[in-house]
């Protein structure tokens, strides 16, 4: 069972209405916002927050944190929170209210942008939930809860609310290797699930197989209720490998896992596209074989000439959701002369 996090946005800016027409400070691009979130996670890697019950929680999930320790912002949630600040035009400074559905308290964080990143927050604390109308209310609560003040007073207020739901992930049963395996299957590492394969011709005229392979393969049905879910659809997860193979051996192999950031940050390869009706909760109750019996799998290795050399030896794979009308892709290419694979960000 995995927990997926959904974000509901509540945006409240404290700028006076009379100044609404005034152009605000420049806001970071989505790429800059992502870089800021990643850098901020490093800045606060050891930061803990005192909770109302006297316990401590990690502000952002650190590498190797102990099991069971509460984490206020996973990397995915942190990215969504920073994206929300950007969408609200609330940089360079804002109070960030982090709200978890079903919890009685809010976590309030002072966010202050500086050259090259975001400062370690002056304030990060938990307070009883309420509808915060202004930064002054948050500062008053800070004084009451901790007896502290902030020297840099955020000008805006952004609230992000997360809820959790439990979904089922299915583990593929992969056939163990046998002496009867032929062709590509006998060359693949043990435990491999062949997701897609396509024959390609190299510069010397020899025929090779380009394949996408999953290890520790899992299947993730989507709820198809968000643009992000629709981008990846009902997808396969696990360790994602691209291989180039001849008749007798693997010529090259690259690990794509770190390049693919699907729903909740996990590496995903689309298997079935979302169709009308998938967003209905009743669809999730159907047995998998019945639900997907007549579906055609997504064609992953749709090779095209993406570099303009006249050879259709490149393919784009969805790598990261950015917005409803925008996504990032990774490009997998076969070098026909070297007989090797190359991975690079796809050209926009």
C-alpha cells in the first residue's frame, strides 16, 4: 500500500487591495522554483520542528531519517508548496501554512528568498488550526506559542493543504530464468520484465534490439482525476533500464530511474492511457483483468528522428509533470555508429 499526496490550494495574499494593479516583484520560473526547492531541502536537512504535543518532526524528509519519524514536508510536498508560492506570485517572502487534512494543527513557516536560494526559516512552528487572515495573526500566534518574533516579516500568506489516500500497488510476478529462454530474454538480468522492444539498424547494417526493462516491477492504477495522473496514466514502476542488445550479448545498458519523476516522484512508465470513466471511483473496484482487458498498451518506443540526422533512432519519455499543459520529457537515443545509448533532456 502506498500513500499518494494530493494538494488543495488556498491562496491568500496580504497586499492591500489598493495596490492590486501594481506590478509585483519578478517571480521565479518553474525550473528556478524546482531548483530552489531542492536547495532548500539541503539547507534545512537537519531542521526539526517542535510540535504542539512536545515531540519533534523533520521539517523536510532527510536522507536516512529513522523509520516512524514524522516528516512535515516530503520532497514532493515541498515542491508542490514552492510551486504554489510561485503560482500565487508570493515571492520573495511569505508565510507558508502547511495543513494536513484531519490534523488539528497547522505548521507555519517563514519563507524568505535570498540571492541564490531560500534562507533557513526564522520561524517554523505548529499552532492550533484556524483561518489565518494575515501575517500579523501568524506573528501573534508565534509570540504566544514560542515567545519569539521574526526580524524579517513575510509580506504574503500562502496556505497549502494536503490530504492522503491509500491506493493499491500491484507487484508483477516475473517468470524466473529458464534454459528455454531465447533471444533478448536470455540476456536480461534476472527478475526483468520486458516492457517494450523495437528492432533498430546500426550504421554497420547490423540489427539490434532496443528495449525498456523493469526490475522489481509494479503496476500503479491511476485515479485519472488530475493532469499529472493523466500524463502518466496507469503506469508501471520499479527500476527502469534501457538496453541495446545484439544476438549474443547486451551492447549497452543505461538506468533511467533517476531521470523519471512520475506521480509522487516515483519512476513510472505509462502502460495504459486514462479513458473516460477512469475517474469514477467505481472503476477502481473492478478486477484488474476486467478493467484493462480491452486496453491497448501505450506505445513507448515510438522512434522518431528527433535530432535531424535523418535516422529515426530517438524516443521521448515523460519525465516530470510541470503543469496541466506542460511536462518535461527525457530523450533516449541510439548512437548508430558507436552502438551505444544516450540519455538527455528532450528538446522543447
